């Protein structure tokens, strides 16, 4: 950072040269009364730096702004330019008395911004971090979103959120514009025609290889792989309120309860013949959608129709549904009388690809207060204060009684009992096998394509699997303590610690080595880590 004499954090320092020693005893009585600065700070708001300089006897102070030690502007304020980001900012102040006589003492204020990482996102082979000053840093596979050009870096300012497909990232800026980088076929490159339409964007959604931008006027712009939702030209959008997605299709819900779909027809991009009017909510699995209308009726479409041809007939009797929920492969509908659950995958373990309810095959879940889900499983709090799990066979024998509340976060379920105690269990359909891992008395578990990392209740991490996929963290093992959360892509892990640092390990080229970034230093404060690959609003 720029320094002239001593400096502090937004602090005040005075030069101390020969002139600064004048005023000793014996000087002439006609010595001028110099203006004296009592304090000095730099305020920053809306890209503008403003000098805040309380001063005794000051009339018109002289100001000189420096960027990386180079003088660039006069005046008591300076508007930050795009090329100024990530550079040091300093202000030199010369106090002037009422007669216009400059003080022999100059003051320098250095603006030392406490830049921290607000969130870390991942796709299949790369990570991207959003900083508190609205800038972005990326690492991992350079072609798949792990790096961006200098031109993109200058544009990645005032970013409010990041979004990802399998191999690309998109940044939504505070002015409603969009910047993309990563693999072209996954939405990492935006054509000039599409880019010209990407203004006033309020939110972005994604499938595995396409993005959809919702604009302020209720219209939608899509790009990326056309098969998986990157081409919505055949759809006329008006008054869209929100968008939902699965792996390869989108469903847009307008303010009047109508639904518009596009993308992979087999996986929900074609809703021809489905009654999608007066819809109040939509959920998705990886390959299908389900919607609830205002009369409490449920409809479902996508892959689920192929694996369960009698689905529509079975759902016709599911009236007065209170809410719908989903995991990556399962749906559940909560009724006053119980639960209905169905799957879009004939190979699913834990539920057959037909409707299961309280009267079918002895599955008497009965009346429930609530249903919550993770990516892999459901849990329902029954009115007899027991909890039932399904979707993850390893939880089948989990017995919970006397429960008063139930919640889910990330990959785990948590509940509170009558005596005030709390418990949790993690869920994951692991690719394994990993014979040494445990699922109870832990916070969460996370997996790459060949390794698993378990976050224990004491903040330590247990790792198992193949070295190539992050199964060896011996080089950072002494740092894997006081961990709050873990995120992974297909070949690397990132752990967020209580002190705000991020520790990475796994395949270097795919995000396991973040040493060329500033996210692993002690002064970086990371709030949370997200994985938004193929994210949907549910």
C-alpha cells in the first residue's frame, strides 16, 4: 500500500522533515498561525472516496490523490475508476489557513480496505470467490472457470452474486449486467446478441450447461447448451416471477400461476399435456419437475413419466396437498392424512418408482407436522413426535422419538427433543466404498468423484479415498481444525474455518491448490461456501 511516513488503517500521519521542526522557542512573534488538522479519514460509498478532515483554522485545504503512489487527482473527493480496483489509494492533505498560507506539515491518509471473501462457489473443476468489495477471484481448471482474462477482471467489479453450470461461472453485477467465463458450451461465453439483451437482470438460474437470466420486466434471456436450456427462443415470456431448474431443463412461473418450460424435453423441458395453471409452487429433482396448484392438486413431468407411466393416474387422487418437496431423485407431497412419495429413477434405493403412501406396502407414515430434505433423503416429523427417514437406506434404522422440531441444512438433518437436547445425522449416497467413515455425531460429509471428507462435531476433518481426488490432505492436516463447513467439486475440497480462512486440497489443477490467490491468508474472512452447480429455486 502507498505509504508516506507512518500510516494507519484509514489513519492520520504527519511528515516530520526539517520544516516540521520549526516553531521552536525563540522564533519571531510574527510567525503565522498555521492551520492544524485534528483528524483525517477517507470515507468510501458508491465508488466515491471523500476526505473527512476536521481542522482548526483551516480555510481551503489542498488535496492530492494517489493510486499506487502516482498522483491522479485534486479535490476533496475522488470517484473510483474501473482500472483502480485492487490498487492502493492514498490522499495527501496540506492544511491552509484563512490567509491561504499552507501549513509546513503535510498529512497523508492511506485507505486500507478490509477486503474479505463473502462466499466461495464451485463448479465441477474450479472455484470462484466473491469478495466484499464486489470483485472476484477464481482458481482451478483454467478452461472450466478457474481463470479469466484481464478484460474480464476489469469488468468483474460491483458483483452481487455468482452462479455456475458444470464448467462455467456467471457474475451478476449490481447494475443488472452480467459477466461470464469458463467453457463456451456450458455458458462461459456470451454472444454479442445475447450480451446486448442482458441488462436489468435481477436473478440468474442454471442447469448443468445453460443459464437463464430473469429481467426486471419479467422476461427471460437464456444462453449455453441449447439442448439443456440455452435456447428459449420458442417461448414467449411475460410477467415471469421466478425460474426453477433441474439438470437439463427450466420451468418459469409467472405472476398468474402459469408455467413455461424449455430445455431437454425428456427431462421436463416439454410440458405438453400437463395441466400447469394456477400453480403456486414448483420443485425439481435432477430429471423431473413437480408442481402444486392452488386447489391442492399435484402434477409431475419429465423423466418421471417414462419410469412411471401411471403417475398421472395415481396423482389424480392426491388432493388437498399442503406442500411439495424434493431431493435429487425423489418427490414428496404432504397431505393432512400423511405423505405421498415418488421417484423419477427406476434404480432408486429407498423408494420404488411408484407412489408410496400411508396405505401402500405397510408404509404407514401417518400424519406429519413437517417434511424437510437434503440432496439425498427426506425426514418427516410425525404427529406422534417420532421422525421417519427415507431415500437414504443407511438411515432406515435411525430411531428418533420425543422430537419437537426438525430442520435440515446442507447434507444433514437436525432435531430437538422434549428435554432440550439436539442431535443430527448426515446424509449422502456415497460413491465409495469408504469403510472407515461414520455418519452419526458429525456435522456433514462431502464427496468428490473418489474421496470423502467428514466434518466432525469438534471441527476436525476425517478424510478417506483416492489421493487423486482429494483423499490425502496430509500437507494441510495441521490446519484442518475449527472448521465450520466444507465444499467440494469433482476432484478437490475447500474447508472454511472459524477464523475465516479457507483451506484447499485435492487435485491442484482443479482447485485443490489456492496458493496463487489471497483467500487462504489470515486476514481473509469467509462467511459461507456454496455449491451451485445446476442450481434451482426450490
